[in-house]
C-alpha cells in the first residue's frame, strides 16, 4: 500500500471514529427517541390488553389493533407510524409482516387531512 493511500485510510478512520458505530447512524437521534417512546407505549398497551407474543403473526395482529385503537382514541397519525417504524427498526425480522397495519396507516393518511398552519 502506498504512503498516500495509507494516509487517506487513516484519515477516514479518524473521521469515522468521531461519527461512531455505523449501526447507530441509520436513524437520527430524535427519530430514535420517537421510536423508543412509541414502541414503549405499544408494549404498555399490549401488557394492559394481556396480549402475549408467541409468533410474528401475533405481533402483526396486535399492531393492527393498536393502529385501530389509536384512530379511535384520537391519537395523532405520527404515533401510529412511529410505532410501526420503531417495531421494524428494533426487530428487523418484522419487516414485511406488518402489511395490514401499514395499510391501515395508509388509509388513515388518506382519510384525515394533514394539520396545517392557518394562512397569515
């Protein structure tokens, strides 16, 4: 390896060391905090509902019910979306198994107009 290539490699290592672990850079800290809050709320709800997670299908059905309950209770859409995104972030094997829950979120987006600031 040439001296110039070695210096570039060391420079990249230095920059990357400052940035931290690659896995920790996949989402912003604020986003991660939202995911943690939403998923913790979801699991508190499942505990109150006595829902036991034996399979991925059980989690998927619980997520569908959670989305429906959020809708009925007047929760903001962001709570529902953050919950599903957080579940998939913390448990990547759930990706692709929450299709019906995501479909409910999509319907919610279509049916509820976004909150906008009034014109000046």
